[in-house]
C-alpha cells in the first residue's frame, strides 16, 4: 500500500475500498448516508474522495 504522502489528492472508489478494506457498495452507502462523503466530478458525476477525509476517517475508526 502507498504511504499517505504518495496518495493523490482525490482518491477513486477502488483506492478507498483498498485502503479501508470495505466493499464498494459499503463505500457508496457511506457516501449516501453521510458517513464518508464523496465529491462528484465530471459529466458522469464520478465519485472521488478527498485524501484528507479518508485519512481522518481511517484514524478515527482505528481509535474505536
């Protein structure tokens, strides 16, 4: 896995599911219910997650 510094600013669905070790549908549901919000880009409204948001989520879930 890439270090936090090597990650791009915006992460794809595959990158985030790999980091968090969750199914793609789980991540989509988290976006819908506000657990881990994505931004939408382009005409197709593709989901991207901010690196800083994913890191914060990962750190807070490790504490629980």
